C-alpha cells in the first residue's frame, strides 16, 4: 500500500504537463536521468539487432537481393508504429507507455492484454538472448569448455545487476552497446563501398550489379520467398518501441523524442536496406547461409584476419543489448500494471535508485528458467522460445496502433488534442498497419512448420489472458474505484 499511496501523492503534487485527463500512478517516482544521447542511442539500438547481424544471412540465401525490399517494407511499418507511439508520448509521457495508453483508451482489459503480451515477448526473448550470448561466447577458445548454461547465467547476472542499480547505468550500457553496433556497420559499409567502387574481387567475383544480374536478378527464387521472409524480417525491428518507454525517464521529451523517432527512418534505410544491398553486390546470394553472419562471410572471403572474432563480438553485444532492453522495459510496464492491480503487487516496488526492481526480477526469473532450459536442451533452447516471442511482438505493435486509432477518434470528437508531432495520414496509416500485421500472422501460418504451430497456439494464449483477467479483475476494479473516490 505504501507504494501506491506514495505514487498517488506524487501525482497529486505534480503539475499537469499534458492536456490528458488521465493520470497513471505508475508514472510517479522515477528519476529523469536519461539524456538526449541516451534516447538517441536507445532508438538506434532498438532499430539494429541480431535480426540484421545474424538473421540476414539465411534470409539472403532464401530470397536473394529482394531481401532489401522486405527490409524496406517492414522498416516502413516499424516507423509507423514508433511514430504513432511518439505522438502518444508527446500527448502524455508515460513509463507505462502503450499499456498506460491502452488503459486510457481501451480500459483496464486492454491494458491487461497489452501488458501481458509485452511480457510474453520479452520474457521469452530474454531466454533467447541469454542462449544466444552463451552460444556466441563459445566461439572463443577460452570459453569453449564452459557449459552453455553457466555462460547464460553469467550474461543474465551482469545485465541484471546494471539494470537494478539505476536507470543511468542502463542508459550508459545501452549507449555503448549501440556505439559498438553502429561502428561495426559503418566500418563494414565503408569497406563494402570501397570494394564496389574499386571492383576489388571478392572470392573470385567482381563486385557490382553484375553479381546480382548473373545470379538470377533481384528475385532469383521468385517473389514468394520474399513474401515468406517478411514474417522473419518484421521481428528484426522488435524493440523500436523502447524509446517510447524510456521517454518517461527523460527531461523535455517533447524536444528529444521527435528527433530520435524521425532518425529511425533514415537509419533503417541506411543500415538495414543499405547493408543488404551491399551484401548482394559483393557476393552472389548463394554464398550466404543462416549458419553465420553474412558480414563474417564477406570478411572471411576477403581473408581479413580476426574479422570473424570481431563480428562475433558485435553479435554478442547485440544479444546483450536486447536483454538489457527487455529487463528495462518490462520492469516499467509491469509497475504500471501492478499499481492498477493487473500484475503481482511486488512488481510495483521500487528501490532507492528509483528502479522498479520487482518487475525486472520477474522477467529475470524467466531468464533463470532459460538457464535451466540451456542445461536440459542446449541445442534447441533458442528455437523453442523465439517463435513465442514473435506473437508478443505482433500483439504489442497491434496494441500501439489500436491506441493510436482510438486517440485519433477522440481527437475528432474534441475530447483530446493531438500534439503538433503527429502520425501522418491518420487514420489510414493505423488501418493499413493493422492489416499488414494481420498479414504477417497469416504468412506465419501459411509457411507451415514452427510458425504454423505458433499461430495455432493463439487460442491458448487468448484463453490464458481471459483466465488471468477473471483472476485479477476484482482487485483492478477495487483500485479503480479508490482512484475515482480520491
């Protein structure tokens, strides 16, 4: 009760910075230690992950150069999602982010569904991240004899410690993780551009458009494979919504957020689409595989010593960055839910560093289950959890666009005022994006295999959400009445 009463007192004392009549108890008590450079790098880190560093190899082998088109399409919709979230953030900054907005526009049921779908995403992604980190660490001889589950536990412990100390430590860690990822990409792109311009042979091939035309053109395997890889490409952009969560712990979000969000578009075009185009120009698509990073493939073909080790370090950094982001964001989301009664009470607690340690520890607890999974099934752990994370990602993006659409409708009625920074072409943008997300679910089912099995689990996930709501609805309604009477 002390957490809730403290939050309520802080809210009552704080002046309103928005035109929103809604007040979220989960927004009180945070420090404002994230600076502009942190937010900008969090936006970059959220848009660049293992989906590019590692996943692009197998997708290039499947779809050829048309993968660049898939990245561009998915990148456009990822930008729409984060731009919609940005408009909501400037309307009312909240560490509860889209869960807080779902509570305002969809009621407590919507907030409950949005929050637990997000938790499904990051709790399973945390397992995947520590599994990936342990796998990448085995690349170096000094770690090869250490069991995978021990390396997974070490990775979880290091990132968890940084998250629990203060938001400043999280921001600094994410800042340097992003620096490493961006530096590696820039270095590769400069090398790639040099090779194309000078026509320097790569594994007996002359870089240039002839590499594409001589290997079947842009669609060497047809257009269908390009459509099928979209279901994987869209997950490469997971985490773009993180900067919206971080906005609640920064000063002057109205100045920082538009710049950070707008920059995502050109970063996607430069780093994702540009990198894939360069990869296609340097080597035939058949030279790549899902067994290693395509950047490592190019460096090895060039015979650059130590290139594989450097790129493996970058991919390891990307996995740790993802884990770092997941612990941070779920801690804030779960606190917002806990103070509304839809998450366990302990997830609403904060430590002296103004960090919601309860929610972070709950997510880390699932990470510990991942350590056990790495002990029991080290070979299959990654694939088992990754597909369930995909449902959480699609659900989160769908909830953001639904909140944006409902916000737009309320603005038409004059009940709210849209900020100057807006999602363009509303409400058509939201509708088209929701149709696109539904299309991705269909592609998962149509592609068969693990993807179809995951889609077939949707009724079970829905049943769990419905059952969970009936368990907590009494406490949620009681707290809602208490807020109205206060």
